[in-house]
C-alpha cells in the first residue's frame, strides 16, 4: 500500500486557499503578463533626464513593467508622436502639453519637475550683449514649437520690447545650437541645460536671463487617452515606480547623477562634472500632482489661444487626472 504524502497535501491546500483569497480580491495585483508594455518618450536635454533615470533605475521592472524608449531632441516632438499615437507617454512643459491636449486629447498623469532655471537666453560672448533688448536685429536660434520657443516669442521678447520681425528667428534643434553659436552663424540661442552650461563653460556664450522669473516651467508626464482607458493598472504601477524614483532623487542624488552624467558623456559631450552638477542643480525634481495646476495651465492656454496655436482651451477636468497619482499612493 502507498502512503499519501500528508504534509504535501496540506501545503497544496494552503496554497490553493491562498489563491482563492487573492482571486476574491483580497490583495490581488496585476501580474506583468496583464500589464501593457509602455512606449515611453522623453527628450534628451536635461528635462528628460528624470525619465531617463526612471528607465535605467530598475524601478519599472520592480513593478512588473516592460517598456520601449523613444528619445528625441525636445518634448514637443514627443508630444507630436503622442498625438499621432506612436508613443504612449512622454514628458514636456505646460505649453506643449496644452497643445497636445488640444490636438490629441492628451492627459496629464503627474507633474515631474520644475525647470524654469534651466531655460535661458545665451548670447555670443564676443558680442558683449547683456540685455534681451539688445537682440533687436540679431539672429536667434530657437526650436520653433517647443515650450521655451513659444514662451520666448509670445512672452519674453514682447516683455523686452521685441516683436516678431525685430529679430531673425533661426529654427534649429537645441542639440545644434552651441555649435551654431561657436560658428557665429547665430548671435544668441534660446536653449536648455546642459547646453547653456556647456556654452558658458567653453567660453562661447554668456547667459543673460533664465525663465524662472517669468515661468517656473512645470514639466508634465502625459499619456494618451487611449492608453489610460485601456491600461489603468499599468498607469498605476508606472506611477508607483515614479514614487520610488522620487526617493532616489531625494536620498541618493549621487547615484542619480552618475546615471545621467554617463548619458551625456556617452553622446560625446565634453562637460566636466562641475559643469554638469551646476546644470542638474537647476532641475527641481518632485513628482506629484499639486492642486494649482489648472489655474497655471488656464493662463498659458489663453496665451496660446490668442496666438492661434490652439483651437480651444482644454477641459481641465478631462485633461488632468490627479486621481491616478492618488491611487498610486494608496
């Protein structure tokens, strides 16, 4: 006669009972097989580096998430990819988000950082230009359609008495502007870090103003409405990963800095640790969903509507989803 393995039977019973409780909804969570693969867009300037760190930190894998990364020169290009439904999520500043909400019903699921200090106007050092007013008649490199580009044309230049036609806008990617400044094909650039810091450190340019006094420039993580509707569990897991990354920025800045610094050096940029540290210190990373976003976006949207860059002001109740961030922290 063969004896039944009583201990094994008991373990099987306990495992089966536990599975039954989970199936009943007591603590169940989606498995990686149930979560959607995220097509993540980000810009390769310093605004996109918190997202780059997220992708390299292991935080997404920890929460059972898989991803594909789509790197571009600036956030407005990611926004355009999302409007075309080529990318599921991406980061960019408020103006690009508003345009994306207008043209593609994009949804903000979190605020990632403030970058007003990183957006600057840098002039050629040999010209001795120290005021924005002195840019009249000058060639200014600007990434047309980007948030900083729109703010310069619609807000900063008019504040200093410059209207369209008073200067020559030279359209180019932010990644090419330092070389153009060095070659003296432009007199100034509207750019972000680390390119401003590189130009100053290399003796090519001087920074004459940053945007912090005009706009703190909140950078949003946005998602397509299709992805939010089809994959809410993925969104929640994704935002949980951002909460982990926020702790790294607060408690382990050295680790964060190493990962981001290696990105720029791998791309051939010759910037010192000191130059990089100055650039990175201007980025205020604090993921969350503050309650004052709608009034800020409303003001920006009114400017964009006046300049005919959007067809209507978005419905913020649909475009802003603080409930998703709240669920991630529950």
